[in-house]
C-alpha cells in the first residue's frame, strides 16, 4: 500500500509538471520570420535609429530618439544609471521585440528581414545574470559548439583570463560545475560565460555588464585581448564601470531612455558632464580601495 501511494504521488506530480510544460510550449512566439526572410548570417555595419519603443504592457516609452552607426570592427560603449534603458536597447538589437518606431539594420538589411536563427547566429550575448549548466567546465564553454577541440577551448579560456583558474581546479576542464555555477566565484562565472560566447566567433559580441565581478587588472587584460583578437568584429559593451568602455570608438550615455552625451572617452571628459563626473568618482573610489588594501597589508 505504501508503494502504491508513493507511485500515485509521483504520477500526480508528473501530470502537473507535464501540464505546465505543454502550456509553455503552446505559447505563440511574438517574433516570427517573414515568408521571404533572408537566411544568411549578417556581416557588416550596424545602423540603429529608434524613435520610440514601449514595452507591450506599458504606456510610456522606455527608449526615445536613440541613434548611432557602428562600422564592422568598431566598439560601442553604453553607460548610464541603473534603469536608464541600456538592457532594453540590447534586447531590440537581438530582436526580442519588433514593436518599435524606427529601424535597426545589420549589413544594410533590416533585422526583421533576416530569419531569427540567422540573426542570432551572428550575435554572441553575455547577460548580466550568467547561467551555467551542471556539467563540465569544458562543455559549458563549448555549449554552442560541442565539436570544438580542447585546443580551441583552452585558447578561448586564455583569451578571457580564466584558463589558469580552470587548471587550478582538482579535475581541470573536467570539473563539474554546480547548478548555475554555484561552485564558482562571480568573476569565474562571468569569464566562462564570455568564453562560451567567444567560441562561436560572433560577428557582434554584446557584453551586458559582464565584467562587473572581475578586478580592474583582469578586466584590462580581457579587453586588451578582445581588441586584439576581434579587430574585424563588432563589440558592444554595456557597463556601470566606465573603465570597461574607455577604449571604445563611440560611447553613448543614456538617461531616461535618451542619449544625453556621446563621443569618445576624451571627448566626453572634455564635456565635463555626467560621464566625466562618474569617471572621476570611480577613479577616486579605486584609489581609496587600493590605499586601504595597502594599509591592511602593511599591518
């Protein structure tokens, strides 16, 4: 009787789970391919002109009058206060929404005219909240390219300065990562997530505050490696730490969904606006932290 009761309980739980899965699979996609959509992975310049974008369940636009052009191989930095609209802009670039007033084109073709598969094959995206699978470090890195040999995996890991950390694990690249990367530090998770995106060699790499948990020295090394190895590929970096975008060809400052400042690092520093003020503040904070660490070590 106990066995039958246990079995009946499992069946009931399974039925409830199955109903939820079926309900999820029955949801209709908001973004669909046109009948004559281009099924070729785009390569080329990026043009963005967004007059207004409002989320489906909201009444006020979250983005207004956003426009910029990026040539292939250039880097764009996006900065601004929390909630200013940075991630919303990145979602439009990845075509998570089609309901906006404006135009985004990749290689002189509107992104709506590509198939979703072809467009997203050209994009490597590293979100703020990285998700790692409960499998080996190696398989997490080559998730999108499972046939990648160990030599390629190691090269990518070296590019994002995580190879040394991995080799320090008890089982190296065969180390099993806990669910969502629970056994790793924040910086290690971020670098593994970047490696997973880079191994696909995407035409457009998007880093959404993906270097926030690494120290300044490691960040500088990673950005230098990316600049050297992706000289012919486009990169977009959204960040709160302004040192992440200091080297960008173009930096835009977004506030309340609008571009309030734009230019290179030196041009924005000359403007003496929000960017310059925040840069000075962050430089001062870093200097104070380094001073505190030095005092602690002397003791």
